[in-house]
C-alpha cells in the first residue's frame, strides 16, 4: 500500500500568534493519526514561482490515513484556530509504492 503525504506551502503568515495556536493543536492531532514529519521550516532556496516561506512535508502510512487525519475533529479544531492567519497551499499526494 502506498503512503500518503501532506505537502503544505505557506505563502504568507499574517498572525504568528494564531499560527502558534494552530501548531499547538495540529501537532498532537497529527501525531495521533500516525503522522511523521519529514521536513518543516523555511525553504532553503526557491525556484520558479516558489517563495522562501514555511514548507511542511508529512508522511502517513496510507492515503486513507492522510485524508482521515485532515478530516478528523482534532485537526479541524486546529484549522479553526488558524483561521485566516496564514495563506497556504495544501495537497495530499500518494507515494510511489
């Protein structure tokens, strides 16, 4: 079974305090869902249309678990805490078996 990955690229952070509140809730919610952080932090270098903003790469055992983690009540509470504090782009992609 192929793994599932979250790829999250931040375009801007408008409210660092709300981002911190989100992180405080999101971390435990995702860890409970079996998340494994592979990378997180500001990009070292950006090409094409990329920007040097926060990027997060998270691995899950499967696509189903990656999607379930996003849809879980605990993660949805984290998203509510984030509100409009950040402009970001999130995708869930399937690994290459």
